[in-house]
C-alpha cells in the first residue's frame, strides 16, 4: 500500500509562527519575520533537513495569505476558524493555562469554571486537533516533531493516536504550576491536559524547578495509569505508562535557553541603535544613572511593582533625585484581553504619578515607552547601569540574560527569585522577592551603589552563564535528546 505520509523529517508546531503578514491599503501583502530560539534552531539545521514549521494564522493578513496561497517554504500556516482560535488562544491558553502556570488569579473571585469555560475548552480541543491533523499529514515516517508550549498541550496525545511511528517532543516555555495550584483545574480537564502532554516521548522545560513541578502533578493523576520514575544517576526522570499505552514512558528533561550573544552584539552596534541611543541620552539627561527594564506589558512581569519600588527608592534616598532615571519599556501584548488593557493603563498611571510627584523641569524620573521598537530596546540595554527583572513568575526571562551581554559598561542585575533565569544567574544577581516593594527598592539602591570593579566582575560571570546555551544549540540539543 502506498504511504500517505508527508515528506518532512523534522517538524515544529507553535501557535505563533516565524512570519506574519499584513494587508496593505492597495491589497498587497507584506511579510514580517520574527526571531527567537526556534528560528535560530531551524536555520542551524539547514535547508536539507526537510523541516516544516506548522503555526496558526493569527490575524487577517495571515488568513489572507493562506487563502491566496502566499507563503514561505518550510512554513505551513493553519487557517483555523477565527472564533475557534480566539476562544482557544485568548479564552483558554492565555486566560486559564497562562494564569495557572504563572499563579495570576485573584482567588477569592477567580477562576470560575462554568459552562462558558467548557464551551471554550471544546474550542481548545478543536484547535489542538487541527494541529495534530496537519502534523500527521506532513510528517514523514518516523519523523521528529517538536510541539511548543501551553497552547498545544493536547497535541502530543492526539498525534500519538494518528501517527504512532513519530518521535514526539513537547517544550514548555512557561513555568509549570505547583501541584496545589494546578489542582484548581477541574479534575477531568487536569487529567486531559496531562494525558495530552504524556502522549509525547519526551517533555522538556526551561529549568528543573518547572520540570519537577510537572512531575509532581503527573504523580497525582492516576496511580493506576502513570508512575513517576525519579532521576537516578545519569538517567533523567520519566513518567511510566502502566496501562500499556504507547510510548511506554515519557522522558523529562531540561534545556535552559540562553542569549544569542553573537547576534545581539552585532545588532546592537548598527546605526539605528546608535540613533536611538542619542535620543534616549537626550531624554535621560547627562550624567544620570539608568535603571532599565524591557518587557511585554504582561501581568506576570510585575511592571507596576517595579515602578512602586522605584518610587520607594526615591522616597528612601532623596540623594538619587535628579541623578537616576528609570527607563521602562512596556510593549503591547495580548490586547484582546481586558485585564491586559487595564494593566497597561495602570503602568502608565503609576509612571505619570511618579513623574508628577518628583519630576523637575530638568528631570523626568521615569522614561516610559509603550511602542515596540527593538532597536530602542537594544539602545537601552547598552545604556543600562542596572537591569530590573522582577517577574512574579517567569519560564526563563531572556532580558535578564541579554542586558549583561549588551550593556556597554556592564550592569548590576536585580533579579526575581521567581524567574527561571535565577537558577543560572542567581549567584551574581541581587535577588528580590517580587512582591516585596521595599526589599526591591533596597536592591535597586544596592545595585546603583555597586562598586565598578565588582560590577565588572559580576557582569563577566553573568555573561558566561547567560550565553552557555545559545539558541541554535538549545534547539539541536532537544532534537538529539528526542531522537536518542
Ligand atoms: O513564554 C511563552 C510565550 O508563548 C513565548 O514563547 C512568547 O514570547 C510569549 O509567550 C508571547 O506570547 P504571545 O504569542 O501570546 O504574544
């Protein structure tokens, strides 16, 4: 019988793909390319590897591109019904799973798992199903499939049923919730999520903290069906499938994505970055120290408490008045969700409040920008004396790794103990509890007063740790581990 399998030996699946399309006024389509670890990884394996990236069409431009058959070799965009996609992406992935893994609920009133939630869950299933079918169609016999993130937790299980011959991996870019928090999900949904993930041959996380949290959750589902085999010697931990369901066991591993030093150093010395530096210097004023943060305007990034800590610093240490500027870039994210729009407004309100309370005709204490500009972010990295990275919880946080690499004079890093990056950078960072505004203010003062020699020494070690696993190696390691 002729094989109905596809031609691709390596497949990546993620909600957001490497390219997006915009429809112009004259009806033509323009493409914008993204960066990140997966892009570097796929370019590292080269064009002969028959790789395919399966992603969702996210906006009208993407959908139009799919309809017109416009596309790029090596990318397949799925035109999933817009309402199904919105309910799965906004309604479940970003409003439920993201909140659970980042512990963002205000629990007296939320979450509420009602009939509406169940309806959205159906959409999440359908959206995962569309990915599983496309992957099953495109994958060559025995191909390796790398599924990404909390959007696609059900894909490994669904794909396993359709194509038992494949090697299936799943990578979580987020933290994983502690077992007591994960237990908030309805029992059947919790089991469905874990069953979905455990359809994979191998699951990978950014740190052992998140991998262990997953294993704790898996140990609870159904002791008759799954058993957690802890790590022993050089053998990594695994979840054994006791009811005979393929693949018998799911291995669990860790790959701590690092900063792409080569790219960042070259890109941050291009002309547009120099222009942005000149403009920023103007806004900051001569001779002032900078506390830099760059984030998506994301609830888990804790931007508001960062501003409150800066206000506390100005209260506690009047000697910093006129001598320091908090450069805060908070770029738009997930604006379809009201809670993100409200958070953006709160960031702007607190920044304005600080500026009107302390600002002088010659000094703007907070320079806030809310429009995405990569060159300007790099310019801020170069000018940073202090990097403030204080998330409530974060899978890794690449900004914590990037600023030390790019900063011209080396920087002191104020880092939340709840960021995945803390596992690798903690020894040379100034640690903060992200909820403790007074403690964070103290840490900012310590960072601002760090002696140049110590700052240079620490930066050297931060850079070494931050660049230990560059994106291309990070990706190739996952692929090798899945195949081994
Ligand atoms: O950390 C998870 C993640 O999906 C990242 O991979 C990505 O950079 C970020 O969240 C942004 O998410 P979105 O695609 O919703 O903008």
